[in-house]
C-alpha cells in the first residue's frame, strides 16, 4: 500500500475545516488548500453564484474535478466542502489519496459558527437548523464511512484541535 501523504478534512459546514486546516498545515509544514476557495479563485465566481447559475449538480461537478486535482498533490492539507462526500468518486479519491479526518461538530456549534456567513447557499433559508439537521442525517454516515480519524471540534481551541490531529495522523503519514 502506498503511504498516505496528505491530510484531508471532511465534515459539515461550520466544523472548522478551513480554520483548523490552515493551522494543521502550518504544524505539518504542508501546503493548505480549500477546495471551495480554489473553485472560486479559478472560476472568478463565488459559490452562491455557481449554485444559482449551474445548480447544485453543476457545482458538484466542478467540486469533483477540483478534489481529483488537489488530492493528486503530495504533502497537502485539504479542506473539502461539506457536501463533497455526497459524490462516490470524491469518497474514493479522498480515501485513496490521504488520511481523512472527519471534523465532527453539532448543529448548535454549526449555527453559531455560520450565523453571519452569507456564502453558504444551503443556509439561505428561514430554517437553517432544520437544513443542518437534514444534511447531517444524509452526510453523517458518509463522513464516518470515509474517515480514518474522527475529531470533535467542540473540544478546545483551533491550535489544540490541530495539535491533537497531528498526534493522531502522524503515524499514518
């Protein structure tokens, strides 16, 4: 079996994938990538606009291509979008090309962390709690399926969580 040289973060929106990912990359001396930010940078459009124009299916196609490209790099920390695990090809690429860390959080923490973020198209609704609960019922088992390691992000600050992840994944890299 080939060594897993990347650390890939999965989990729901508001779990801290981007924030923890930057800290983790710094601790590991790896490059950091956020698949959503890379899509925005290359298309020149933000995620809500892509959802509006291309629909979720169009966005997921772009996301799969980006994940395929970024997971072929070596020595990176990759923060994926919350819905990346809904595509089977993404789950296969993530599992094959890195140590997958599921950043687990609860709906209350998600609501608190995403309350003022207008860049989350799926939450632009009157009932974000209901949306988050429904998303987790579908995506939760997929996060578990693809994860090599599960870390609760409600425990400790960003640096503490990142250091904990380093201790968990270092023997797998």
